[in-house]
C-alpha cells in the first residue's frame, strides 16, 4: 500500500512525431526571424533612434523563439506541460517579432513621407 502512494503518476506525454513537426515549424520561423535581423543589421542605410522602436521587440521576440526551440529540442519536451510552455513562449516571440516588423514598416513609411515633403 505505501509503495502505491510513493509512486508519482507518470506525466502526460505527447507523441514524438507530433513534437518533431513542431520543432520543424519553430526552426524554420526562427531562421526567418534571424535572417530578417541579419538583413536589417547589414543594411547600409544609417540607423536612427526611431529604429529602436522596431528592433527591441524584434530582438526580444527572436530571442524567445530561440529559447523555445532549445526547449523543444530537449527530450523532456515530450511531457505535455513542458511542450505547452515551449509553444506558448514561441507564440509570444512570434507576436513580438510581428509587432517589431510592423513598427519598423511604420517608421520607414513615416520617414519616407517626411523625406518627400
């Protein structure tokens, strides 16, 4: 009887094949985010202080995506709770990257309008 009480229940797990698909998707999107950052960093145009409004969420979001990918690559990410936590972190990072890109486009648009007037 005491042996049954001392055993902790096995955590709920997901199928490895399902997790592998998630790792693929997250890895591809992380690659796109890193490529966007690289393209922006290597752009020969001068940066302005307003570029920080876009770059801060972009860098933070990309960092969160990389952390989520690292979490998904761990073998314990087959546990449902750890898997969900990694996916949640990835989605927050994806939203931040999207917000950063939208802000960067807005800043560029406002700058183009200012230069044309």
